[in-house]
């Protein structure tokens, strides 16, 4: 069974089946369970993925892809963690306010073939 | 904090001690004027590496080109001589605009690729790199016979650790810098020798 549509809620959400559409749980946590298969854009405060997600994922706080997770898409969040063993193909953009980590002093340019 | 992987059954840690990498030091100094570089990591997921790169990147792309090399479906065995499906491997790359990447971490991908696929993969990565972009990779010395299954991770921007030493024999002869240089339309190759049997090679577009 696949559920299609737009899903919004004001409480935490756990997806254990197949879903296609958009999920908007802006102030809460979305958990995609090990059996969950989601083809959708997800927006939430925190997102935890044990199952499969195909689509853009945006979290105000953190995205956490666990070992069994399989994600294809673009991630945008203040923090992202992906466990070793998970599958992820896509891009990650960290939402931040601070500055870049200081880099060491610049060496002479123009590398030479060796 | 995620659990640290790589501990053996005996409870000892098989990872090499973190060593300062001169290649990485050069890389980050070279890229210091780019406040938020676009980075592509082509290796297996290592949470430690991810944390380091996310701290420095503007946008981090991930597409593992190394793990899929074990998949039998990457070889077309319907012909007399099996043919490597290079396009199937390259499908593991995420969508990236041409000439947009500042840094690519290729790890030891080039040592694992069938030689007939080397040029196409290298050219695809080269195409995605911006002018002045850098491909960081590790190439084995000819004397190093095993380590095809080695894995690395970053401990800080310039600390390189082998998370797995690797015991599997390399499938193809060692590559020389000249071979890499010949396959590239433009750019230069810079090499840092190490005692570990791996060269740190930086290809600058």
C-alpha cells in the first residue's frame, strides 16, 4: 500500500510504510522507520532515517541517517550525521551563522608536476 | 556522537595512528581563499570524514564510486570478454553542475578502476571541477601489493587515518603520475610521497 499526498502535523511522525508526496512537520521530528519508503520532500525540525528516502530533506536542526538508511537527494540542515554503512547520494548544505574554520597560511602557488 | 567503527574482535584498533598529511595540508592552504568550497567525496561513507568536510564546505556532494566496484552488475558478462559498465558506475555520482567543484576526494578510486574505464571516469570528474579545482587521491606504490579494500578517514582537515589497512590484492598494476597526466586535457599533477606505500596525489585543473 502506498499513501500519496501532502502530510502536515503538529506532532512527531513515524513513517513505516510507503509514502509519496510532501511531509511538513516543521516543529517536530519525522522518523522514517526501517520499513519506511518515502518519495517526497520532507521538512521538519529533526529527521531520522532508518529506511529509504528519495527527495529533498530540510531540517531546522538535524538530519540523522542511520546505518540502514538509504537516501538519495539534497539535505539542508543545521547539522547532519550519517552513520558508516548508510547509503547517501546527493548534496549536503549546512545552515550556519558562524565563520569558516581557519585555514593554515597559504603556500606558494602553481604546483609543479613531479 | 556516533560510535567509532573499525575495532577488531580482539578489541584493538586496526586504524593507523592519525598522521599529518602533507598533501592535505597543501590542499587546504591552496583553498584557503575559498570560504565555502564545493566539495565532492567519492569514497565510502565515513562519519568522521563527513564531520570534517561539513565543517569546511559550502556544499558537500557525496557519491560513492568505490564501494559499487564490488557489484557484479557493473560488468557486462554477455560478451566473450566482460565489459565494464562505466556509465553505471558514474550514475552513482550526484547531480553536479559542470565546473563547479573546488575539491574532489577520490581516495584510492583510480587504483581500483578497470584500466579501460580510467580515462572516462577521470575526465568526468575533471569536467565537474572548476578551473583551479583540485582532485585529491591516493595512489599505491608498485611495491604495495595489498590494500585494495583500504579505507581512510579524516581526523581534522590535515589528519589522515587509515580506518582499514586492507588485505585484498590490487586488481591492476600501479599507476604512474605520467599516466594520470596523460589522461587529463589540462592541469598539473603534484605528488607527496609517504612511508606508507601510498602517494598523495593532487591533480589541479
